[in-house]
C-alpha cells in the first residue's frame, strides 16, 4: 500500500469546494496525491464529493488531522491517507491500520521518528522541513537507515531536489506549487504544468 503511494503530495489548504474541484479536475491524472486540510470550508462535505468524483483517478486524503475524532470523520469520508502536523497517538495509528488508511504523523527529532514508526506510522512527515533543513534527512540515515520520510514546510521547486538527494522519500507542497492566478482563472493547463515542473525537479516519472 505505502509502496504505491506517490512521491508528491499536493497540499490544498483553505480552498472551498469550487476551487478544490478546479484543481483536482486538472491534476487528476498526474503522479501525485492530494491532501485537503481540515481547516478548509465545509471540508467533510468537500471530501465526500471529491472522493466520489475523483477517488478512482487520484489518491485523496485529509490533512491537519489532530485527534482520533477527526481521524474517524475523515475515514468515514473515504480518505486513503491522513496527515498531521503533530505526533499522532497510537490509537489513531491503529485506527488507520484497521481501515487501510496510510498514516503520516509529524516529527522533528530522530527520537520522534523512531517512536512513530515503532507505533505503526506508515510515513513520517518532517515538519517544518525548512527548520530542520535537508541535513536532517542526510544525518538521520546514518544511525537509522533509509526511512519513509516526507519533507513538508518550506519545500519549493528551487530546493526540492536537494531534499530528495539528502534522503527524503516523499514531498508535501502547498502554496509554493500553484500560481494563484491559475486557480483564480481556472487555467487547468497551467495547473498541470506547475505539477509536472515540480515532478521533473523531483525526477519522478
């Protein structure tokens, strides 16, 4: 399941259903997953609609999940993965396992990474990645080996290659990915171009 998870997760924060629909309809066939954060308008309704419409074409998940109640709600919506900006508790990780939902809690230290993976996390989100720097990913590989780590926070098209080279297995990117003009004007060709340019920098095909 995790082996099939795309290297790039597109983080969509604060968009209403109309804008979410515009973006996902444009990038639905690209090699990426889409995270809709819980601090978005009418997010549970949006998730249900988007998963019903695009769930067979692109992997859709929820972000900014903080506790088991929120995890239950998004799982009920049909998400295939969930991300958090914090360390998720073991009961949330177990809930994800029981429902075949990929869990991506966050960490900032080797101890937190080790603990989360030991508790059953599928991928660990290193957040904010620009605070710990790409050196973190290189440094942690020495004692702990190659780990399923996702760099999120401050990653852009200008530095993504360095994070991948340092040892990040996955990348999450939000506002740095899309031109707001492209979203506002519903320029689907430009939205696709933004994703493809980013994937090219990651050397993901």
